[in-house]
């Protein structure tokens, strides 16, 4: 093999992958375990739970946490919301995540601009999110970082922090900020994914069939996770080090919510796919 044949094979694999049909095979809905500790994902749109779901999937599969996905919006087109909600349910069934809806059609105008121009309406959104946090008393929350470029992603970051500021919780909550539209300047956590986990994430993304007709980013997900290894190896360790021997990874910024404040430590962590210390991220 030479580099040309290598590139040609990758190109053909991408073309072939476009032809894979979603099997819609029978899967059991996620079971509710009242004794499990909860992790909340605040997803700006249906599909974000799958795109950035590597950490949540491992916390569920390896450590037994219950993952509750909270779709903050169902997209911006009222005519597509029912379809997107149905696709979301299929995706979460693949990943075995539960769903907590904020309303029948999600929230709207979750952007930094709307927060400034409509403070009363925004406060009502904050109250809704606070009720979800109080309901589940989560040990961890996963949500976008503040500069994730898409207005709804940045809006969800503000919404979560506004809600946390008004929640009295005696326990520390571990925060995991994710990236997609724009890379974080200071990630401190790299989570490796196995081939099997990546296949589940890709299958879950593919369940969002309406979005896949617009852009087949379920296939590009693999390249994104490969490139995360390159960037994460140097940012999580130090520049110029040997790249981690991973194939796939997702980057996050871990911090802690204590007594009304976000605390970001100096520790940088890389979690290999064979390691069982994923539970230690929650300090349990």
C-alpha cells in the first residue's frame, strides 16, 4: 500500500458508509434504576447527546450511572420538532440514555443575545432547568463550553450556570463541558473510546435521519474523534510529547461546582478505554 491507495480506501469507505441503512432493530428502552446516581446531559439540540456522548456512554456502561439527556431545544423549525423528538428517542435507546423533556416543544431562543434582551423570559427558563437539577440531584452535568460558537450551545452554557447559581446543593457537582463547533482552549480531560463505543455513537447519530439528509456528519464523527487524539495528546499532557496510542477520543473540561462557584483544578486526565478509573472522575 502507498499513501494514494490509503487515501482512496478511506474515500471509498466513506462512500460505502453512506449506503448503510439504519436497522431499527428492536432495542429495549432504558430502564430506570432508582438507586443509581444520575448524570445530566443538557443538549442544545437533538444529536448533541450522541456526538459528544463518549464520556456519558462510558459512565453508563462501565460505572453504572444513570444518564438523563435533557434536550434544551428541539431545533428551530416548529414543523420538524415532532420528527426530531422521535429521532432523539431512537438515538437515546441505542445509547440507553433516559430523556427528560423541558416542554413538549423544548425551549426557544436559547442564545446569549436573548438572555440579555429578554431577562424575564430567560428567568423562567432558568427556573425550569433548576427544577430538573433539583429533581435528579445529579453528581455530574455535561453541557457545552462557553465559546462553542453556535449561539444555542453558548446559550445552554449560560443557562446551566444561571440555574446552578440558584440551586442549594450540599454536595459538589462535577461539571463536564464539551466542545463541537469550536475547540476549547483549555480542555483537561481526554476520554478514549473503544471501537464498539464509537459504533454505538455513530449509530445513535445516524438515528437523527432528517439531519443526516442535510449532512452525513455521523460518518465524519470518526475523523473528528481521531483528530481529538492528536490535539488532546499534547494539550492534556504537554507539547511535543509522544501521541497517545488511542484511535478515538473526545475532549472535555472537568470542573466542580462548590458553594455557588465553579472550581477548575490544575489536574489533566486521560482515561484509556481499558482503565476502570472512569468512576473516579466523579470522586465516588
